């Protein structure tokens, strides 16, 4: 069995049935064993120490300043706004995503002693070591399990922030099922809205001992990667693979094989990874989409060291995984 991709498998039980037990959820929010993952305007809380990045996963007492004196009375109201999302259970400890976007400067409310009480080993953490960061910018420096937890928390809070009103009637929505559904507050409408994740295909096109890689205009200098694109309504994944490759490079593909998938919460995607066998070889680059696309020989890729003329995609991406697994196949 293949190892999971980065951002997948937070290593916990989602405990979906618990979402419909409001009393259990309420008790867990006030439980000293529960843990909270703060999300501030799509950024995650991390601790940087000695070149190492860790997720800041906080116990109730550590997160108390951010909760702002949460009382049982206003708990229901805040739960309904989607401030809390029950993510799941690890070692019998409930984990919640906590939206702190309403606070202008949440870092000012966190002090070293409270963070030290959060169960993070080692000496007290310096205030400046704690920051809110874009998970994507961390570039895979977090441990896998932590990265998957932060990705899930970020994805859920992004969805809440974009679905505060009903898409059918425009009335406000309220969070239900511990943050996993929003329902329209207009009684006649009553529509339920569920978290979204939009499918995108990403494929390594192979032709014997060479592969097709492209450069997006926005990539860092020298970076080439696999082709990718969104699945359109009414389209199979295989058709989406063939269409995207044809549109971007005019290469026709035959057999398409599934490899693995990766949650990609930037902002709300699931990347579905494939190998696609080319049945043509003449590249015509769509310069509206790409800056370049070329065939790369296996031996050349194996011997090249990343520099500004050519570099492989980032280590936490499924694109890198598709390329690395292909390179490893026949060595
Ligand atoms: Zn509605």
C-alpha cells in the first residue's frame, strides 16, 4: 500500500454521529481534555522554534483568551455562527477548529505561559515564535499528521466564511451538526448547505522513458510540474484528464490510470492524481495557460539538481509524488 499524501489522514476518528449529539458536543467544548485549532482569516496558528515548525493545538486553558469568557449561555449562539467545528477524536480527545477571525489581533491575546500550558513540550515559548501563517507557505515543513489537521480546520472555516447566506433565497444560514452543515434560516426555504470540496485532476503524462511537464506563468523560477485542471460538470475524471492535456499541450492521451488523491485546501480542492499514456508527441503549448511545456527524459531528471533553470514541484505536492514514484519505478 502506498503511503498517504501530505495533508491527508489527520490520524483521527471523525466520529460523524457525534455531530448530531448537541449535549455531547457542548460538554466536549468545556472539557479540559479537548483541543482547539485556531483559524484566523484562513491562517493557521504555528510555533516556530529552532528551524522547526509545529502546529499550535491548544487545550481549553490555553485557548481561553481567544474564547473570550465563553459562557454556556452564548455557546449556542456562537456554535450557530460556525465559530466551532467539531473535527474528530484522537486518543479520546475531541478536536475542534476555532474561528478567531472576528478578533483583530489574536496573537496579542496569547501569552507565553498559556501556550506553555498547551501541552507543547519544552520551555516556555517566546511570544515572537508564535504566528498565524498560510499553511501553503509552510511548504511541507510541518509533521504530516499536524499538517492534515490544520488543512482540515482551514478548509472547514473557509467554507463557513463563504456560506453565511443561502444561495437560493439570500437569507442568513446557521451552522448545525457541530459545524458540518449550514441551514437556511428562512423557514419556507430551510435549505441545507454542506461543505464543498471541488475535484481537480492532476496527471503525469508518460511516453516511454519521458514525461510531459509544464510551467505555469506564476511558478517560481525554473519550476516545472504535472498538468492539472478542474473537473467540469458532466465530465468523467478520465475525460477531464484527456481534455486538460489536449487543451494545454495538444497531446492526446490513451490509457489513464489512477494513482492517489490529496486534499488541497487552497482553498477547497481534492486533487485526483493519474498517470496518462501519451499517444501523440508533438507539443503545442497553450500560452494563455502555460509559459512552457516539454518532454523530460528519465535519466536527465534523475541526474539534474534543482536550480533556477529547472526544479521539481514542492515536496508536499501530489505532483512531486507522481513524478517521484514514476522515477522510482525502474531504478
Ligand atoms: Zn434559503
